């Protein structure tokens, strides 16, 4: 039972059982690599580069109003992520010649 579902009138024993169950679930999740068997068996595709960069943009907008060392470190990490994904993308590009865009006229 998730934490949100704990009733205000729960007994100490019920709370103890819930905490114990959560610990076991967490241990099982770590052992199974995050899959506790309840997840959808089909893996979800990873987000595209564009979607990831949109997420970075959203986080940067949020962090613009946040003060603190953590926010600045996260901003630096996000900038590094942007640079690394750009580098990865540029390495995957294939060189072409302007003549590749034209086909020879067939008589």
C-alpha cells in the first residue's frame, strides 16, 4: 500500500507492517535492477534527443529562479549534457556532397 493510502487512524502495528513491506519492496527493487515484476514487461523506448533537450530547457527555466549551490551545479550539469548530446549528434552525421542532392537526367 503506497504512503498516500495510509489512513490517519491506522494502528501502530499497521504502520509497522507497511514500513516493513516497503523496505522489502525497495530491497527487491534494488536486487531486480528496478523491476519489481509489477511493471509493464515491455520496455518503454528511451526519449528522443529532442525530447531530452526539451526537458533540459524546462529544468533551466525552473532553475533560473532558484538560488543555491545545488541549482548552479545542476545548471552546469545540464549544460554539459547539452554539449555532450550535440557532440554525439554531430558524430552521427554523414558527410555529403552538393551533387548528392541531384540525380542525373535520364534521356
